[in-house]
């Protein structure tokens, strides 16, 4: 091979490598950054504006962060207590609209901001890996008040976190998730497809972004994938809700989680609904189904057995 030809081959190879670096690594770095850094909260809400009694609360995590939220008690005796787990890139404020239905149905609600969200401390998000410590901290807070049984209602990242937290606490009776992912890389890939990236770039970038975020955080995010934990949720009840048209978290994630989960379990795929649009599409049926599911695990008359006097 002549020197000129070899030089040309090297230049072409370098240009190809540079292109690959730009096409894959740069989007992966940006995606990892979006996963990890503290996002802006949702617009502030006020439970009192909905006629709800509430108490501002704060409690510590096992790794030294202070989480803040609202405890919204139902009239005594409460039927049960549900912990709300919000999604990524927001705060607890965005889910306040669901609370009146729970309150009227006899459920107390604990809402809180995950670490690095809203009013809570922390600078890094781990998409469930460390957030399960937040859920366990919320459970300990309720236990300190004599509440010994809870349900978890999680949205998107919060749903994934609820799945991996439930097996860690005997206090959890039932879990309801809306738009939870099974594996994080498919969610990153979904966001890139929405932006118009052709395959195989979204798939490759999704996997790379999770690896980079793991390095950034000093933990393996794949260890906290719900797909690896969902089989341990039983005998707690699990109700998986997902929009059939979700372009960020594919509906196949919900079907995979349901297939691996033990009984008792339910799956509700809402036609035409995108990511976290099941409530909009299904209307009143959305909260009606969720409350009916929790009712199976918090039957009327069990309140004093699960909550301290």
C-alpha cells in the first residue's frame, strides 16, 4: 500500500471515528446530564386551594438528605395511607389534582419530593437507584406515626421506583404504577426517536447514556431496573397502567413487567394514551380503577389495624 493511500485510509478512518463520536457520544452525554442533574420543579401547588387539610412534613433518608412533602390526612379512621411517588423532571406539585378523590374515599396521602427535586435536598437524580431510599424514608416517617401499612402510587420514574422499593418493606400492601419503565435505556431511546434520530442511534445512545450516568453517579443504574425487581413484589398487589401510544416508555415495557410479576396483578393498557395520558384519555375511570384496586388491600374496617390510635 502506497504512503498516500495509507494516509488517505487513516484520514478516512479518523473522520469516521470523529463522526461516530459526535453522533453517539455527544447525545449520550447530553442525555446522561438530563437524567442526573436536578430538574426544574412543577409550578407550585397548594393543597389548601383544593380544600384539603395538610401538614408540611420533613424526614431524613438513610444517606443524610432531608426530604419535604405534605401529609394529607383523611377523616379518622382512615381506610389506609397511600404514598405518591412523582415522576422525573418535576415535583410532587403536579400530582396534587389526584388527591381529593383519595381523600374523599377515606385514604390519607403522603406526597413528597424525591431527592434533587422540588423542595427536597440533593443535587443528583439516579432514576430509582437511590430514590428507593427516599420511599423507604417516607415509610419510616409514617411508621413513626403508627401507620404500619401503605400503598404506593408511582408515575413514570416514580412508578419504577415504587416497583423496586416495594420488596424492601413489609409495610407495602399494594403498588399502582402509571407509565413506569422496565429498563431505562429504552426510555432514553424513546426521547431521541421523538427528536427524529434514526435507528440504530437511539438504541446505541440510550445504552451509552445509562453507562455514562452510572459512572457519573458511582453506581450501576441497571441494578435498579424494575425488570430485575418486579418478580419480588408479590405477594403485594401490583396494578400496571400504561398508554398504548407512549413514545417515551414503550408499552412493551409494561407487558414485560406484567409477565414477570407474581399474583395478584393487573395490567391496563389505555388505547390512544401517550406518556402519562391515561388519566386524560380514560377520564373518571382512571381514578375509579386505581381506588378499586387499593380497596382490595385496604378493606373497610381495617383502618385501626394499620394506623395507630
